[in-house]
C-alpha cells in the first residue's frame, strides 16, 4: 500500500472495514466483476452538495484490492489513493460542522437500506434518500462494520408541549407552520412544533416537555429556539437541538438504555450535549456560556476553539468565554440551611436576604410551589446579598438557591421551605422616628388599615428583641397606645394588624419594622414664686432662672385659670416685659420647653399689676418735677 493510501486509511480508523480473507486475484475479479450493482460507487455523484465519503469507502479503496470498487477499468492504485486522500481530508474538515446534523449507524450483517429507512425514518420507502446521501450503490449489499449516516432532517418530526406556565411567555411559530399568525401568548398544554421560538418575560417561567419525556425549564428573561425535534422511526428515540439565545435553561433528560435520547443545547459560544442527565445552561450578557451538571454527564464544546471540549461529570461545571476559552471547575457547595430565609412579610416585594457572595459572583434563585421544583413561580440571577422578586400570595413555598462562581457556573442547590405572610398589612407609623416622648405620657400612634378590627402594639427596650416585650397590647379603638409606665430610656416599638375572618377567627398579619423612640422626663415646672419683677421706664419686667437651649411660653390672662388669655407668646431668653398691656390686674403662667422639645406643665398663676402711667407721644412715661412717673387720675 502506498504512502498516500496509508494517509487515507489513517483518516478514519474508528470506522475501518473489517479485513476480508485474501483471495487469488483472478478469483476475486471473477467474484466481484459479476453483473450486479456495486457496493459503493466511485466517483461520488457530482450532484451531491458535499463530498460525502465514509471512512469505510476510504478503507475499501485504499486498504483493500481495487476490485471492491467498480472494477472496469482498474485504476492505478496511487492515483486512486491521492483522490481518496483528498476526499478523506474534505470529510475530516466537515465532520465537526455536520456531527450534530447526522445520526450514525454501524452496519450489521443482514442490514438493508429499506430496514434502516423503516427503523430511523419510519418509512421503508424512503431508503433512496439514505442511498443518495451515503452514495450507496445497492441497498441490499451493505458492508458489515461500515458506518451509514442518517441525516437528522430526514427523521420524523416530533413536537413539544407546554408542561407548566407562569407569567407572560410568547411563542413565535416557524414560518412554515400552518396557521402561523406571528408572535402570540403561550397557553398551558399548547403544542410546539420544531422551529418555535419562546420568549420568557423577566417575571415569568415555562417548562417544555419534549416527546421523549425530557423537560426544559426555561428561566425568566430568556429566549429559546426549538431548533430540531426529530424522532428515530415512529416510536424511536428523540434527536433534539435547542438554541439558547439569551437567559438560562435547565434540562432533565431521563435515562433510557433502550431508546437513548439526544439533546444538544447550543448558545453562540458553546454546545452542551447530553444523553440522559440533569444540567443547566446559563448565557451571560457578555456571550459566555456556563454549564452546571447535577446528574449524569454533559459534553461541552466551544464553537470557536475546536480543541476546547470536555466531558463534564456530575458535580462539576464548565464555562466557555466569549472568545472560546473553556474553563472547568467543581460546583460550589450548597449553602447551609441556616442561611436560607424562611419567612417573607412584605406585601409589595418578595425580598430574600442572602449571605454575601464571598466565593462567587452571585446567586441563582427560584421560588417554587412544589419540592421537586417543577412549578416555578419566581426565578432569576442576582449579584449581591439580596434577591428581589414581585410579591406572591400568602402561602407556603420552596426556595432553591445556587451560588455562582467567578465564571458564572451555578453551584450545588440548597433548598428549604419558605413561608409568605404579608396580609393584613401592618399600619404605617404616625409618630416620628426617634421621637422623644415624656415618661409621664408616652403616646404612640399609627395609621388605620381598612378592613382591620384591632391592632397589636409591642414595646421593647432598645437592643432587645420582642420575645419578651415590656408591653404587648391589643387595641381596638384606633391605632394608638398611651402609657405612663416607662422609665426614662431608649426603646423601640412595632405594630401589626388583626382582621376577623368569616368563620369568626382572628388573623394577625406581620409586624411592621421596629421604630425607635426615647422616653425622657419632662422639664421641671417653673416656680412662679421665684419670678423676679421690676419696673423700668414704667414697664413691668419679669426675670427667672433658665438653662441653655430652653425656651419659655408666657400665658397672660385676667383670671388665674387662663381660660381666655390676652397674651400667649414664646421667648428664647429668661426675661419678659409686659409692654402693650392696658392698666389692670393680670395673672401670668410660665411653661418651659427643653432642647428635646418636651414641654413642662404650666406653672401656677402669678398675679401682677400694670399701672395707668401717663405717656408722651413717643410712648414713654411722663415724669414729674421730682423725677417720678405720673399716674393717670
């Protein structure tokens, strides 16, 4: 065998033809030159769109006597090997691009094209399509051990169906689909033909069931194209290809040794191929693709780097960057159960606090109705230490969290129960935050809530929780609590709404977030007897002791009770002049306000007199020759 033949034969050792017993040249020629259709035809048909030549034909032409080909005339072996070497080279170059477009069958004794067409295509009459694709001369004389290609587009078309739907998901059917009317809203149970494109809104989710039972869980804010849904024969295994154009998809492919399913998940940078497994594919905004394998194994291949391919086993992941580089890593461990939130009480948002992502780039979070994670209500990918979703109704759910590493590969999942209890909503505070309230009359107020029959108000010391509150009251007449039982100090309080159900039972909603306040004693009551009076320029003036930051209220009336004051003013200095008061008897009461804003009680009444001084045109009192002020007669 020439060197050219050696190179040709080396191009496909995995599909080499079994050695045939050596025979005499004449015997072999008489046997193979008998009038019958040839096993393989050479040269290939010029109408073929590709130069398709199996490895068996290479071996048959180069590694065996030339009488295996159409024998007349006998070609020089060197020339034939050169041509076949070129054919093998062309085949090798196209193998990578066509690998996912064909299904390969190794020929067994007794196989015919009709049998294979019935098995793979479900119709024996389509054997000529296999013959034309593989350049087979006779459908009845197939060489055992050789490999026959079945183009996947010839397989019978299958459909998928909507298994579960939450939120708004739209579908754009293929142009060839009968009755196609553009993009429309998806409905539960809807059949999806090959070529359908699904778009999942940011707050939505959809599970798609393939014909073989495989489940595709398309995450929020994702676009998925059902590129190929083909079945071997009428009831054979499914050959599926989906294209993730943005977002994420999690796949569960049930193992079936009798009819192994084939699923390829493609993105712009990588292809993840499985044969019975559970995994997720996540496409980042920069074009990189992350694959995390929970069960089985996944073959991950880069589109830009042909040599960047790896079989990723259970518990590991792979990431293909936008420039085609492949990275592998063990999945991050699951979060401890104690770090998963178990209660959500916000009626506007579903806020889920998470640990700071010290090892990774964020989290993949799902909220589901069932423990198996099939009915997903909320899902998304988050950076930082909090996941925020739109609110869900009160009830019991399951929370599933996966920490992502620096390549965006989600780790092992942690799952726990999640209770949502947000109604009836708690009241809003009317008392100002950090208010300073008097110890002799703490007054805490909140806004009423429609449909509520009572309110529960608790007070605890600052820095203490509410497991043993200092006060715990249920009030039914308005949302307020007044107490005189608190010593001076720092506290916080919270309140919850209580409604009465139709069956007569009460239902308490969540507490509001605690709000701080401070209880302080009121300033001391001013001593009216300590007031100092003098008269300057005929105007009575009062003085008293004060402290920095204090202010004072002056109430002047004709009676001690000050029911109808003639003057009610405030001064910032511990002094006041009784100007602009007509002559007569008055009563004065004083109140002090300290820097915290608390007012003391009003002092007892102090009587004083304004004399009827005679005043000049400037308002100053007239004086006699002796220097004394002059009184009116």
